[in-house]
């Protein structure tokens, strides 16, 4: 066990955790967040995505010690109904998702993508999304939402 | 989010039972069971209660598996009661709070499941009008309702609200009950509205569940946290038929937070104080299993062809003569996995007195309550199952089986236990959609019409494990502790009224059920996966129709229309052809490496026609789906945009199954264990998706969750034939099979 300092959604935490414990379980079990979500534990699906210093990362394979003192943003910290992030607003307007279990990956990857490429090309979108799975198949609405979010930010 | 927020209800008269909810994230544990009797459908307030603040609380045994049906059900109730949708709150799938409606399945949540809700709302409205009539001294016919306020027509100063009326009266009227399960219905004295007068039904009300999900505030079954809760993980056998020889947990004992390893029969699980400790303990415990081999066949389809069927049926006759043009072909469909986005997860809290609460995303919570009670050896009324939304299950996925795991572990350690499966527990050990193979033979007449047709189907039964987990032996944990599966059924790949849209003079159908690959606790046990036999049977049937069209030298749509008399099917065929820009000509086109294909389906009164456009390269066998266009007629549309979203997603999911999905196994275990060994559609695979909704307000709604699964595979295979002249007769289309 070690004491590890984390900055999550703008708040500082000190948690007792095994240094090799994936960030996912620290965020869920030590800090009590519901997002990120467990999907595969193998970095293959993206349900556990969080932003680490602005990059979309898989928290299920990221040891917590490697996230220490970095800025972590989870879906809870992205925006609120009163002040939605443009990506959240766009996903809501497009009524994207069926069950929504996968949406951490899509929303946070889209937010990171648009931060880097405000007008992403199809190739850039493909690169951002190729590691994600939506088992329900909501890709058509997700695609529309990303385009809408890019327009909103413009 | 007003519609789904937890409101504090005031206890007034007998109408309300003094609900008090805290923060929604913790609501389920505040509801932990004391007694757990399921409300009787014969009482109005089992279905619907109105608060003094004009809020309407509706109780349904239906649940939402991610398609947005809760919003549609709320619209239907709001419509009948004449209140804004935002006033309605829906309580779903809690065996202690909601009547038993058989849970969710068969695309029946609107067609059948909404009926008692609609009728209960109509009964409540009629009763409230009667009360208002007495209160205001005006005949009921002179009253009208606007957002829960009853007023005198032409004199808005005379009015009374629903909330004020329920202060003095209980809505405990008796209702007439008919049917059970999916078909349970109630009727009171109120008559539901004429659909021609609908104002809320038919509108694209935004899905009430999406804001909570998109802002990270929604709660799934994975997020249930109970005080004192421990974390469990399961360790499955080395393969089908393996028996537990020995468990050595000495290495786990050094893990901080490790509690114990539980074994019972062939069931093995570890319990720890936190998830990471549970995961490490699972990996550290050494389990020895008896060796097994040669359980599963090396050639699945050869096995299916040779195996003596465990059950057979047939109907009709077809005679073939020498002068006819005969066409024959065989098609194969693999085992597929639910592989839900979130592996199975449940929390069970078994108390010393046997009172048990289980939080689960199961599609059929009332049935699960029975099965869990049997497994735990307690009275049914001691068990309460509280449904909490889970990752889209699309059939009998993992939610029931993992609830059994959690119940056994909680009973063993005497504390609440949350169990979450690994990806391999889900993909390899979750139930499987059954494999099927179909042989077709048909005779074409000189006029280019089908004169006789024969279909012989061999398939595993999708009810090897029935979708209702109402016995212990239905669940994997039950089987692992030696409880027999007593409810196994025989389900056929049919050629029947619900799947067959054509009029052909002679049709002979025979169906054979292949016995389960292993007798018990098998990772290859067949269960319902979205539209259980539909994709397999329709892949075969609609590919074969295309082969017949090609043999007749006819355009595939024109050939189908020769055999169709149903005007609704004709209409959606025309609708899809128009939207797709269908070019009328026989297949194959062959020249450009691009092609289009059509397939249709009829399921439970819903009509679907899908056109696929593909690019296909004969030399390297690369196939890419460029566009899917689907026309869909399910009668009255309750919520057009939510329906469109569900169909669009279903087209992608069914394309994934058609192109990529196949469960692989060796001689005793499943080798599809993750997203690499069980690939599904990803971003680069997804084509342009277009949906044409055909609305029939005058026809009662039929189902929409599954029907559009059905034609996709054949539409793609037919497009591949059009592009290349090569016929694909084995799914998945991209797999080497």
C-alpha cells in the first residue's frame, strides 16, 4: 500500500492504494465515482476512458502511480447540465447512444480530439475512435454528434 | 431530468404510501427488502399513484435495456392521463414494487407491455373525472383535462387538480385482470383514447435516460454500493464437464483485503474487501480441475448434420418433378456471443434470516426472484430483485447468471457481495446465440414463380437455457452446484407466419433440434440473443430467395413482389427501393466490384426491408459495407426519433453479427475470450445508415427492438453476390468460418 496523490476533476485526493492498481478501481472504489466503467480490463474497448493531462487514456490498464499528480478528468468532471461541455451538448442533441454504458470512451475521446483538432478530418476521427467499442451500434448518432460538436466549438 | 428525479411523495390518504427517496445514486439500498411481495395486478394503485404535487408515479414490470422504451411508456401514460410527460416517473422491474409483466423480451414492451399501463391510466382518468364531477357539480361530459387539472369546458374558473382530488380518495379500485407474463393486461372503467386524438404519443420526446448518462450521473447495476459490501470474482472450470479437484488459496492469503475463497460443488469464487484485491486473489488462487477433452466437435456443421436430433417437427408438403427448374443451397450460421459492453455484474445481500435483496440488470426480474429463492433455499417472498439498468443485454446475457454467483457468495460469507465478471467470464462463459444450418430446395415454374419450396433446418435450441431464470438450475451457478436444468425447451428455426412473407403454392418445412454440446454447466449453452432465430433463418431464407431470383433472371425486388400479396410488405419494399435508389435489373452486376442486395422480414407484425450496398474485391476477398437503408413499419409509432435511433443501432449490431461474429472453441472450452478473439464492428466498419419510418397510426404498435436484426445479413450477402457473382452461404461473411 502507498499513499498516492491524485487530482481528479479539479479536486486533490490522497488515496491508499497498491501502486500497480489500475486507476479505474481507485477512481471507482476509493473515490466513489461511477464513471469510468469496467468493460474489458484489457484496454480493448474504451469504457474506462478518462482524460489524463488532456489525453484520452484507458484507466483499466493504467497503474495508479503513473497518474499521480497529473490532471485527471472523468465524465463527471467534464460538464454539467447547467454548463455542458460542447461534446455533451451535441451528444444530447443527437440523442446518441442506446444503453450508454460505453459512452465514457466516445465522449471523452471526442473531447480530447476536438481540443487537438477543432475541425477533425475523417482520418483523425478514425484514429481517435478505432480503439472504442459500442456494442449497441450507436455509431451513426455518435458520428453526427461529433460533427455537431465541432460546429458548436467553431 | 425532472421526469426521472426521485420525488418525495407525501403520505396522503391511502393513495400514497409515504415514499421518501434520498439521493438517486443511493436510492436502491434505501429500498432494501423487508417484505418483498409482488404487487397484485388487480389493484389500480399497483400500477399508478398520483401525488398531491401532481406527480404521477407508474409501476411497471417492464425494464429498459437501452433502447429507450421507458420514455415511450411514459408518453403512453401521460397521453391517457392528460399530463405532461415530465410529471411521470416510472419505477421499473422491482419485484417488491412493480407488478409482474414477464419482464422484457420478444420486442413486446410496447405491443403488449404498454397495454395494462394505458388501461390503468385510462381507468384512473375516468375515476378522477367522476370525482371532479361530484366535487364541481358538473356532468362528466362537460369536463376536460389539461396537464392534470380538470376544468369545466368554457369556464376555466371551475377546476380541480388531480392532486387535490387524491387528497380525499384512494385510487385502490379493482381492475379486471387477464393473461399473464408478457400478456398480462388489466381493464377498468375508463376507455383509452382514440389514437387519432393522440398529442403526446407520436412525438419525438427526448429520451429521459440520456441526460443522466451523458453527464455521468446515471446509475448502472455496476454502481450499486451497499454498506459493508464485499467484492467477489468467480473462477470458472477449465472446460465443459470439468470437476473441481482441489483449491489452494495460500498465495491469496498474502493479498491485503483478501477474505476467503468459496467453493461449493464446482462453483468457485473469491471474496475480498476491494475489487483489486478480489481480482488479484482470483489470479492467485490455484484451482485444479479434472481433465476433460473431446467434449466439443472439431467441425461444428458436420456434427450438426450427423447428430441424431433430440426433437423434430415438420409441416406442409412440397413435390418436385423432373420438368421443373430445381435450385438447392445450404446455409450456415455460427454460435454468437452477447458479449455485452459491461460484463455481468450484480450485488446480493443475503441476511441471516434469509431475507435477500439482489440488484440486477436482468431482463426478467420477477422470474429471477423465483430462481434465486430456489438456489438459496428460502421462500420466494423473502427475495427481492431490484432492477438497475445494465449495459445493453440483448437477450439472456449475463445479468441473471451473475446474480446467481453473487447470491451464492453472499450466502456463503453472510455479507453483501458485488460480483463483476471479467471479459472472459462474459464472452467465453456467458450464454450463446445458437448455431443453425438450413438446407433449401425449390422448383421454379416456367413463369418465373416458385412452385414448391422445402426448408430443412437444424439448429441448437435457443431455449437450452430459457430466458426466465425461474429455477436454480437455469443459472450457471446453480448448475455448478449440481442443480439440474429442468426447464430446457426445444426451439426451431422456423418458416412460419411470423417470419415468412411470401405466398408459395407448396411449402414443406422440417426443423430439427440438435442436443446441447455438453449436458450441464457448459460455456456453449444456447440462449436467446437478440431476435433468437431470426438472423440465422432470414440469412438462409432471404439469401435463397435471391438465388431463386438470379436463377429466374429477375430483379430481386421484382421477384419478391411476384410472391407477395400483403400491401404493407409491398409498401415498405417500394419505400426502401425508392430511398436506396434501387436500379431494377437481375443480379449479379459483376463488373464494378460494387453491388446492392435486398432482404425483407416480417416479425410479430412488423415489416422490415433492408438494402445493403457493398464494395467487394474478388481477388483479395475484401468486402466493405458502404450503406444500409432500412424501411420499417411497426404500425403506430410512439416516438419517431427514439425508434429511428434503435433501428440505426440495430442495423450496425446486426451487420457486426453478419460480418464478423463467431464464437470459437476447442475440444472443451471457448476460445473467444475478449474483443480480439471475438471481434465486433468498430468505427471503420460502419457504413452510412438510413432509416425510412412508415407510420400507421390506425394500426396498434408491434415490436421494434428486434425485427431490423433480421434482414441485414442476407442483404449484405446478396449485395456481395451482386458485386462479385460469388454466393456467401456461411456467416460471418468476413470470417473464414
